[in-house]
């Protein structure tokens, strides 16, 4: 029972901290580009402002449009709840493994894309079309990367994966290196960052995620924005805890948990820096270059799995 | 004692279907009553079959019965075991729901030019044929029932025969069915050659050399594959399914393909036995190809029913991936994993029957209401037909394999079986299984993309043609059948442990090992291998989504005392008034995917510039590459051979009799 309470508390913390992660990356990016930039806690102000505003709904919108923000946000929370953040002793992780995690994200994306098409504007349809195209290439790569991890520890349960990886000695596993590279590439694509999508643009030729949520306002927009920030945090957590699993508490002792929380925060801040630097030195790709990028991610993940089967079994 | 009862119940279901085809013929003058009566009897027979099959599945024993009909030395053997019980349950369930849907759907035919006599007659024969295929326990009655099913469904496909494309589709279907039947004859012939009789018991006891077993397997794989619609034998499917009446399309796609899968499982696991891993590899590869190509072809369609037909190819591919994995693990003596993969394939059979029928029923409702089958002319239907729209949404989520609905469970189980690949310790197999898993992952993602397109274009946005504005929800029976199926999709998604426990009797019977570990940890947990390896708590996931939704809603709403929503015209970056032609179309939506995978199709794309005072035209044609690569050459070859051999066709009756006589003599010489 305490396990479940810890899990709920942990999920709650991540949900609350997600805007800070997004704000941190944005602030760093501005600094790197010699701009002053909004403070890292600016997203909280934005969310609060949006949630206080009236919702303006397009007259062509259907109930799907109003349902979508709640569904997208809920399934993202559910996805976050299955990721071990500071401890691997979570009963929640047994409810849904990595495949289900990918499934949750896909369900969220399904409704997000439907919402884009609901109002019947050209931008919405364009955004949805691009979103599902990118996703249909990114999702298999993500699954392949997860499968390599799963085969390594013969479990698809994320807690078990991280627990076992953290307890191993530091040796080079080719499969893990390949799948980590694949995972990072997919994470960047899935969270709509440069070079696939640009969260700061509203130019019709380039936008993907922003085009979908163009018609949203008020609390619906707040939920959509928050869900996107949560997704960024989720993938950041996956990357830092799977690739660098050391520091995650293996027990439920409060001292260990506090230390683990510090370490995870540190890892997230460092990952944020890497992300900001990579976004500063790269430009956004053309849409039709994205398949090559995602194909690379897929091949890397597949190579990881092959090398596991051929070299490590 | 109970079990003979299940068989008797199943037999009475067959009799009821025959009644449902014959009795209405006495009321040809009163078509309304005729339709009602036919569907009433069909519905009862569906329920009967459902209960008989369910009993057989639960009781897990097998009993057979010899009916003293047929030829004197060829009695009809009937048998009901968990495998046929499971498929009988699926066929019965969908038949029952289709019978709820039918009366309102065929109303448009009543009073039209066509008599509904053939429709009621052949629907009963079609369903009866399917029941008999599942019950048959000797090759002779199996083939008889199989051909009954094929021929009856041909007449259903050709029902609206005034359109030439319908006749064309039906002809292709019949041709493929005949070829498939011939392959099955050969397959059973090989088995019969080594056994003393046509009954399945005798065939099972036969000892085949590995070469002959592989030959029999090849024939059966092609024969059943033709009916199931695996790539490259799928070409009849996208032609025949769209032209049949929608409840028939639902049954052909949802159920008849499953009967072919049943035949394949029965033939390979039960009659042949001694599965080799090479067969498994073939099945796995063909399954992967069918899954990916099926979904890619589906993405390019904008005829709703044809799109759904291509998705059947995809789903049959997923089922074959499960079967292939199961055969590989079975041949290498990993029986638990083989059972897992087999359960995954069977579970997907059930799921596909449910959601594909649901989607075809939705498409039928749209077709009836708006007379539109082209997606490019639909749009905004969620406001016109809300019940159909929400049921269709459930179907879309299920077929896209998204949690917590049923499609996800079976794909999850297939993935879990594939992840046990490293157990095999063989380089080739070890490399094969990850590729299949990758194909399955790609298929799932592309299917989701396709159904975003379908739902977004058909139900959301604004109406693209005036007919769509007049649509409304169909009458009660059609709504009820969709709601029933939607509830089933959710139910089988949330309570997978009960389903897996029920199916478990099938691998116990076929492989000798069940998968008791999957359901050992209570109704909440599905743990296919063991709890440490993987677990999925479907009820908790569903509950979690609902709780999160509720919390977020409650949390956001008290912030303001008035939460009114202001309705205004769409903003669209301030670009002025919208009209329906500014929306994305189905072709535009799929364009990025068309460019990325352009090597798969034959794409003909052309823009005709506007002449003086005219409009510009955009022409896009996407053809099945396999049709041109495989079928056109075969067709040409056949014509050439026919030309060469036509001189023996002199038109003289005596010459023909001579041919028959010498053939008989030759055969006698060969046999004696």
C-alpha cells in the first residue's frame, strides 16, 4: 500500500515539476542565443493565466475537441506514473509495462491528431497529418529500443529493467549503446523538438504540434501545453534513468529516496543543458528529411537488438 | 453427457440456419416479413451456436458423432472440441449481431428492383456452411461445407449485380475461391493417401515422410491463405468486400476469414502434427508482409469499405505472425511460449471479428444514410450520427491497438511471445523474430495513422458534400448492433484474463501445454510468462484513465465561478471564413506517408492545368503493384494456354465423350 502512495506522490511531483523542465530548457536556450529569455518558472504563469481565461470554441468543433485535452493529459499522467523516477520499488510499474507505455502515448497522440482535424481548418489537418506520419516512424523505433532493453534483462517491466541495469557492473554492451542512441533520437522527435519540430514556431510551413493546437484556448490550451511539457519530462526521465540508471533508489528507505531525488534532478538539469545546446547548434529539418532521421533511429534500435541476439546471448 | 449436448446444440444451430434460408422463400410476396423471418431465425441460430461453442470451450473435452447420412461408405463425422468451439463462438456471436443489424439495413432493397429472396437464401446457406466447416471432422464433409460457404458468399457478393464492377469483383472472388478449393483438395488428398479413410482421426494417425508433410503443408497454406487473404493472395478481398451488402461484408471480413484461419490451425497443428520451424518461418514472413503491405495499401484508399477490407489483410497478417511464432516455438520445444503465441493469434481472431464487424456496420450505416462510399465526400458526421460516430471511434481505437481496448491486448501478447526470441539459440531464427516484431510495431503505428485519417475525414470537420448533411443515426436495430460490438471491444480489452483462461483449453489440446501462468495472479493481472517478465493490469489502466480525467476536470473547473464556453467562428490564424473545401482531404492527409513509402505502390499523379475558363484537375491513381507483377502475367499465360489448347474443343459431343472415356481408362490403369 505504501508503494502505491509513493507512486502517486511521485507522479504528482513529476506533473507539478514538468513546466519547470520545459522552462529550464527554454531559458538555457535563450541564454545560449544571447537573449535574456523568460525565467524558468514562466510556464507556470502561462498555465495559470490560460486556465483562468474563458474558452473560445470554434462553432464547427465537436465534443471530441472538448474531450481531447482531458484524454491527452490523463493518459500522459498515466504514462508518467509507470516510469520509475526516484525508486524502482513501485507496484504501479506492474500495471503497465513499456509496451503499454508506448500505447498510452499513442492513445494520447490519436486524440491529439483527431482534435487537430475536428474544427476543419487547413492548419489542423496539416498538423495532424504530419504528426501521425512522424509518429508512425518514431513509434516502431521507440518500441525496438525498448525491446532491446527488455531482451537484455528479459523483462518489459520498466522497474525491473532499471533495477537490473543499475545493479550491473559498468561494462560496454553494444546493444545498449545502439538502443540508447536510438532512444535519444526518437525522444527528440516524439517531444517535438528541433530538428523535427520547433516548439517556438508558428510558421505554417514548419509547425506540427503547434498547428494541431492552434484552435485551442483557455483551460483546454493549458491542458494541451501542460501535456506537451509532461511528455518532454517523461522522455527526459526515460533517457536519464534508462541510459544512466545509477542513483535510482532500490529500496523505499527515506534517506535513499532523498538522495535519489537529488540525483535525478541533477541528471534532468544536465539533460536539459544537452538538449538546449543541441537545439542551438542545429537547424530544423525539412519535413521530408525526417524519415531519414527516424529511419536512422529505427536502424540503430534494430542493430541494438541484433547485436544483443548475436553477441550477447 | 454435457458435451454431447454442446454438439447437439451446435448441430441445431446449423439446422436453424438452413431453416432461415428456406422458410422465408415461402413468403416471397411479402418481402418485409421475409426479411424479418430470415434474420430472426438467423439470430436464434447465432445465439445457439454461440452457446454451443462457449460450452465446448469451457468444458474442454472433445466428442465426436457420426451421422448416418451421405454416401454409404462415407458417413459424416462431426466433432466439437475447444478449437472449433472457440471459432463457433465467434461466428455465432457475429451472426447474432449481424441479424440485429440486417432487417433495418436491407430495408432499402425492399421495393427496389431486386428481390431479397436470394439474399435471405444465401445468407442462411453461407452461415450454415461456416458452422459446418467448424464442426466437420472428415475431409469430405469439410470440403463440402467449405465449398458451400464459398459459393453462397459468391451469390451474396454478386447480389447487386446490375453494376458491372460488382460482377467483376464477384467473378474474381469465385475464381480465387475455386483455386483455393483445389489446393485444399490436394492438401487433403496427400493426407488421405497416407491414411485409411477420410476422417480426421484417421488422417491424424497417418505417418507422413517430412517431404510429403511439407508438400501437404504448402498446399494447405496456399488453399487456406487464399481464403484468409494473405499477401500476395489477397487481391479478391478489396474487390469483393466493398460491393457486398454491409452486414455481409462484416461477416465475410470479420468471420469468414477466421474460418480460414481455423482451417489452417486445424490442418497444421491437429492433422499434420510434427510442425517444423521452417514452416513457422514461412508463416511468420508472409504474415509480416501481409500486415505491413495491408496497412500501407489501406492508407491509400478513400473508399471506406475498401479501406476496411485492406485492413483485414493487415489483421490476418498479425494473426499469421502469432501463428508463425507459435509454430517456431512449438518446433523447437518451447511449448509454453508456443502456447502464448497461439493464444495471442486466437485472441486477435476474436478481436478482429469484433472491431472489423463494428467498423463495417458503421460504414454500412453511413452508406445507407448518405449513399456515399467515398471518404472525400464525407465529413462532420459526428454531429449528424452521434451514436454511429462514438461506436466507430471505439472500433478505430481498438483496431489501432491502443490501450485499454481489445486490439492492444492481442498485440501485446504477440510482442511478449516475440520477445522470448533469444530462447531459440539460433542465428537465423534469432534474427527473424526481431524483424517480425519490428514489422508488427510499424503496422500498429501505421494503422493508428490510418484510423486518424478515417475518423478525422469521415466524422470530424465539415461536410464535404450536400448528401452528408441529410444523414442521421440509423434505426434502432442498427444502432443496437454497433453498441453491442463496442461494448464487447471494451469488455474484451478490460478483462483479458478471463478470455485467456477460456482460450487456454485450445493450446492444452493442440500442444499439450497450456499457459496457466498467464492468469495465475488473479483477474487483475495478465502475466504471460511470469510476473517478473511482464504484466498488464487492464482493469486498473482503464480505471486510472477515468480517475485522472475526473481529477483534472474537477481541478480545473472550480477556478472560475462561471465556466461558460464562448462559441465563435474558427480562428484559423485569422485567415477569414472557412469553407469545407479548405479542409485537408483523405489523399492530402496520407500524402507524407505516400511519399515516404512510394516504392510500395504504383502511383500515377498528374495535374492538368486549367484551360480557359475551366478548372485545374488533379489526377491521382494508386495501383496494387502485386496485381501487375503477379496476376496480369498469370492471366496472360492462361489465355495463351487456352488459345493453344482450344483446338481440342471441337464442339462435337461424341469427341467429348471419348475424352471422358479415355480419361477414365487412364485413371483406372493408374489406380489398379
